[in-house]
C-alpha cells in the first residue's frame, strides 16, 4: 500500500462517477459459462464477528498484504475501466430481484478484500478467479493468478436492468445513486483524524459477508473493519425501493487513543455555488455534489449551513445532545443552475443520518478543505462523541442512512434556498464602501407560502467580530420568497460566524441559517 495516500488523492481516483458508470455497463455473455467457486461452510453470526473485531484490536495492527503488486500496478485507470465482471457469474442473479457483482483489484485498489456468502448461519468464502472477469484490450490478463482477490462489490437490479443501487469500493467507502439514479457523495464506515494536522487514517473493510433476508429488495451486509487505531464489526441492512435506506449497527474497538473519531461520516464535493461564484474558473454556474449541511438538533431546531470552499482547512463544530439527524444535502435541483449535461449535478443524491438510539453529548463536525477542482472531495461531515476515545474501550452506534433527493423528515418551516455574497453599500453608487460585503438570504416554503406581503416579518440576526448595517427583509415580488439582506464589515481577518432566521411575533417562520463568512472573500469581490 502507498503510505503517502491522502483522502483527496484516494477519492479523486477511486470514486469518480464515470468509472462506476462504466463498470455498470452490461457485457455480452462469453462462450465460457462461469459460476462462483465457494469454500467450505463455517459457522457465522454477528456476535462472532464482533469478537473477531475485538481480538484484532487487542493485537498490533498489521496492514493488508498486497500480493502481485507488479501486476496490479499495470491496472491503471484506463485499464481498470475495461474490466467487467461476467454477469452470468453474479451472486443471486436468478434468486433475488438484485444481483451482486464484484470489483477487481487494480493500481488504486491493491488491498485484497475477502468475500463470503451466508445462508442459515453458515458462511462460505467466494473465491476469486480471473475467469470471473473480462479484461477488454489489456494484455496482462493471462498473467493474473487465482489468489489475487477482490476489491469490493456492488448490488444492482437483476434481469438485465442497468440500475445499480449500492457499491462498496476502497477503504471503508460506499455509495448509492439514491432515488435520482446519479452517483455523488460517499459514506464510509469510520473517520479517524479528519481535519487534524496529523495524517488522516483510512481503515479498511477487509472482509464482507453477504446474506439474503426475507425482504426481497433488501440485502444484509456484514463487514470487518481494521486500521492502525481501530477495529470494528458492522451489520448493515440495505433496502431499495426507489430510494435506498440502510440500517447500520457498528461495534468499534479502539487500539489506541483517538483524538477525533468521526461516526457516520460522509464525504462530498463543493467547488462553488451562487454563494461563492467569484471563486469559479469554469463556465458552468455552479459545481457541487452538496450545497449545505442540514441538522435537526436534539432540542428540535432545524439548521441549514451553506458550504464554503475556504482558502484554508476549516473545521466547524456544532455541539448537540442526542441529535435527531444531520446530512449533506443537494437542495438545488434546478438544471439551469448547473448547465451540465454530462455529470448532472442537479440529480446528485442527498445523504441523511438518522440516529436510532441516543448518542449522548458530542458535535456534528464539518470539515471544509480548499479545492480548485471538481474531482476533489473536499467536504466531510460526521458525529464526534464528547467522551474521550481510549484504547481498549468499546463503542456501539445504531443509525439509519437515507440516500434521497430531499430530507426524509421535512419541517413545516421556510427553508433557505439561496445565499449570495457581493459588494456592500447601495447598488450603483461608486466607489463601493471598503471592507464591506453584502449578504443576501432567500427563504421560501412552509408558512411563507401564504404569508401576507405586508406582514411585519423580522430578521433575527447575530454575528461575531463584525459590524452589521442596513438590515432589510422584503417579499420578492412575483414569488413566494422572502429576502433578507445586510452589510457586514469584519473587525479583522478572522472568520465571522453568522446566525439568522425569520420571525413573526414569537413564531419562527424558518429554519436557522448558519454561515461562516470569510473576510478573504471581500478581496475576491474587488
């Protein structure tokens, strides 16, 4: 394994949508009929898997052993795109409404992943063979040994359909295209040390056990995770019916003390939107997989935090107790705001985390990393428990992932639909006032739909280390939107934390808008 790998370089090569889309294409059946070769049956249960993870954590970490690295190095991005799993060898292609296929190892995926199938409490290993794949025009296929291994797996509808609804590939990453059938952000099993000055760790799912269950459109996935600082056992029930929902139970066993452990992490891309379009170097109006972090706090408050592409790594913590949910969302579904006919950013899935038990005190943490390319996944969000994570401790979490187009539990409140930045002062007056920016927030929906335009709506606004002027709230004529805007003059070059919502009397009309204004943006506005 390459010890110099980083989260961003890994994702840039490992999880590009065109690659998975290419891999999902059907290939014609060859003359040779292929079937999966299974090993002997062994007793299996989730309790047994948790004990395996506990034992791993009690021993020194051993990195995955990559065999035949000389061959794998030849399987670069272009070669990997040509590799196809033979559809006639798919697991459960005739027994279930979905089929499971396996990913080949390659230059970017050199760690071998062992795969098992479970029936009636007995597990049998699925053996790798190069005969399970076709290799296109690559010339290395004849040298592939039978002990190479798999890199991951995917689930897709059976019966010749094209729709692929779940994929596990690389470290502990997994993705679903959701109900709009478009790949986008990723989830992963765990995050270790994200956003810290020390190198981030990437634990791997080193083994998977796949089990059919009563629900014909659901798959039970068990996984064993291992990394330098932690081991873990996972039970994940994934079901699809348009949208994809996953119930996850994780038992985690730290080997060492971990200063920042991210639970239910998700990784996305944000280059620019209507908020920071001055940073763009592209002809398209917006480019992002997600445009904001949504939170439903333990006290019931709904929060929307638009994403930033900051000039430096920025970590924001939103402290909470027993959160009801949080997620990275793609709210803007208007194609006109993207104009991309190849990657369809307007269809990217949103991912919502729903705790299925009390998580106690901690924080939803958002890490934003500067990026000048759309292939960089530069946004990470996760839950960090408040209690210290010590070696030898045990942590368990239960939660549900919703791969959806919209939030699964919408509130009857107005939502933030746009956040814009510009020069401060009065439009048309030159020169613009120095060191001032205008922030404009558009709200729509909920009680705003039927609100009289003369209603005495108030903007409740708080800001740190800055001077606020010209606060105004107005209905946008011809729409159901209400627009709030104000000028901001920072006291120094430190980020400004802003908090706002609309109120009528004692009643909150909207969710709470949180934003981090970075004075650096003022220099880009000219």
